[in-house]
C-alpha cells in the first residue's frame, strides 16, 4: 500500500519556510539549554554485497541532515552516534555536556529494527522522571511507524518511544517550535511534550504519530497527524558541513566521548561523503515506494548549491569522494546539465573543483542515453561512476526503457567517457540462471554487462518493500515467507540478499543463483583482466579495485546466506496469508482513518473494532 499524498496545492511548504523556521528557532533556542543525541541504528548482520565497506565508510545523510538542521537552529549541544562505528553504545549511559540529554532521537531503516529495539529498550532503564523525550525517525517510521512503538513483543512493558516523526527535517523543527514556545521555565522537555500531546497542540503538525497509553504506559492506540508537507526547493536545506562536526568518535565504549570526532579525523572514518542532490523519480515501478513518498514531486538542488556543498566539505574535512543519494539524477535533463556545468566551472582555492573531488550517483539506462552528448561534461564535472537501475535487461520484470542493446550501448558510452557503469539488477521468479538463444538468463545478462564494461555488480532478489504499490498483494498472495525450517524471517533479511518471497518450486535455487552471479563476476580469473583493461579504457584502476572489493564482500555474502539456502532446500516453509499490520489500532486526530495505517487498521475505526 502506497503512502497517500496531500491534496494538490498543499503538498509543498511555502517557499522559504524551512529557512524561516530555523531563524525563528535560533531566537527560541537561546532561551533553552537543550542537549540532543541522535542515534542511527545499524544491524551488522546486513554487512555483505553490494553495500559492504560503503556501509561503514560513508556516514548516512539522514541523521547528519537532522543534526545539521538542529545546529543551524541554535541547538549546538547535539551529537550524532552511528552504530556502524559505536556498536556498544548504550543510551542509558549517555551524557552530553555532563548530563543526560533533553532529547534522544533514534533513527532506523526497517532492516535495522532489531538493533533499534535494543536501543529503545535500553532507554527504558532510565527512570521516567529523568528520561529524555524519545523520538523515533527514519524510513522505519515513514513506512511502518507502529514498529517503533512495538519494542516489547510480549506487550507487557510500556513503550519508551514518546512519538515518531514520519517526515523530514521540517517536521521535527516544527515540533520543537511548538514545544519550546509552550515550555514552562526549565521543566523537562518530555513533560512539556506530554502537556502538548494531551492538549491537542500536536495535532496540527503533519508528520507525527504519538501513542495513547493506559495508566501503566502501555500503548492502546496510535494517533497519526497525517502526511508531511515537503520542502520544494532543496536549496533551503541546511548545509551538511555542520552534521560532520557533531559525529561521535568511533569507539567500543558504551558511553559518549567528551567531544565529537575531531575535524582532522573525519575523513579517516568517512572518506565517502553522501550528498542529497535530488528527490523523486518519474518512473512508477510497483515494487518501489519512492514516487509515493515524494507525493509524485521531483525536487532539486541548484548546481550552485551542490558545488558549494562539495567545496565546503572538501575544504573543511578533506573528503573528496561523494555519492549523491539521488533516486534518479537524470530525471530532469536540463536541471542535470545545469548542475554538471556548474560543477565543471567551480574552483577551489584556484584549482578546478573537478580536479579535487570525484562523485557518483544513481540514474537509469533510458535517461543516460538521453544524456549521451553531455557525458563528456559529466566526466569534466567529476562524475566517475554511475549506478544504473538495469533490473532485468530484457524488461521481463519492469520496463524502464532499458532493453538489452540499449543497456550495452549506455555502458559503452559511459566507459568511453571515463565513467564506470555500476549495474543494479533484480533476480525474480521467472528468471532462469542460464538461457539459450536469448538473454533472459541471469548469468547471460551478467556476462553481457561485464563485456559492456560494468565495473561492479549488484544482484538482489525482488523483495517486498514497505510503502510500495505491490506490498500488500505480495503478502496476501502467500508469496512472502514467515519462517523457514523453524527459523523466523527477521527484519534484517528483507535486504534482497535473502530469498524470503518466492513462488518458485525450488526457492533454494534462487538463493544460490545470486551467489553464482556474484562468483561469475567477482573472481580471480577476471582480476588480471580488469588490470589489463586499464590500458584499454579510461576507467583506470576502478574495475581492478571493484574486483578486490567484490571478492572480499562475496566471502561475507556466502557466509551469511549459504546456510539460508540450505534451509530453503530442506526445510518447511510457512507463508504469510495477510499483510502484517502491526499490533496497535491507528486513527487520525479527528477519529478517522490514519494516513499511515495498513491492513485492518486502514479501515474506518468502527471496522477496526470488529477486526480486532
């Protein structure tokens, strides 16, 4: 079930509002000594291809963006903790500026739910009178917010999550403006929140979900204030440099360091910088939640802003490799050209910026071909790798203008211009491992991509994605596994590396097909060939480096998924027959259907009572 959109004309914030609210909060923050800790949950069981190394060497853009927004709004006592680096972090032991923070923000993707719950359960060790205001966020809350409150499977203990943010920076800033405007003296921020919640002061802030509890603090229902308004002009977002300045120093300690990571060491731990450049995609693939989340809006930063961000981050921290967190950078041809032209002309200390920095992002095959005459400009602007959503070259899974010949043509064009093509593929039920006379087979396509110049490879099994159009139908059709050989399918297994949704007669074959594709692409046979290609292409050592990285990641992928393949081969499979909807009833502040509800809770409240 896709997220609904606001009414036309009410989907975007007023121009300049995100800048204005930071200005207003800066005046308010001076009167309140608010300390904040932002923690990003991370399950280390997800460390395998295709994201291994980048998952710990590139600090996530989301939590840094929240940190930057707080710092630019006057809340300088803010720290960002990444479980990628601080695996033993315990919120019950955290202190910032010698005291417990007033605000604890826990962010998580659905994949990392297990570690998120451990963090939140640890917060419960802090006695309620001293406990900070606890807010959940991240994609987990955007698509499955009830999971944030479901921290105790037995349902016996109260939830320590006070509310969830289902939107972007503006929603949190709007919440803080309301709370601090009504805060009495130096009362605990959590107490201020409880008063605001009970008075209905939060109901006019779209993008929040808060619980109604019994006297013991156990959640009885969730109140959903609706779908957020989006910032339309991404130039209004805070500069990301502040987010790097408040990163927690990596360590094995359960507590926080007295000071954040020193500026001179930032590049050591995050040599790759993640940058938000665009949001949205004009394609409407039924397995993807991105278009609905963006309410069918395409949002951009200007070329001047992108160049200035790279300039500042490189100047402050020495980071020279960037990854654009785009859904499809080439969505708008003219806007993409404008960004590339600006980056190609930008200077840093008298030296062209494109000689200082290198970057890559995500695009589609169709749009790459539309940009063919501007690929030399892309190289001059510093682009050295593009991740292309090939999915299935034959278009049997989804048609996005790729096609076998078009894909090969796009890859060859990129190689000619010194840009490494990085295909992203999806394996599915109807795709064989090998085929004769056509390119439908997985290995046939991998071989064709390798010959066309692919430097790296991503192969994931098609897996239901919360918030997508096909999510509910996939569960209701019985395609999704609940357990295999007595082992429950856990959140971290919805990563595309584990086969957890399949109608094939022998699903274990699909699991081993993925490993076969990686083994075919990353191996000692192609390693010297990749080094030899340095003399014949403009890609330099990238293919060779990707072979080394791929073989390292493949070892971890085999270690983590081979046993699952054996379970699929010999074990009994239990399947879902309905969409998991969460344990709590949901409603709007007015008592109607909640915007983020799913399954039985997406019915009118009177029907929910019957269903429960």
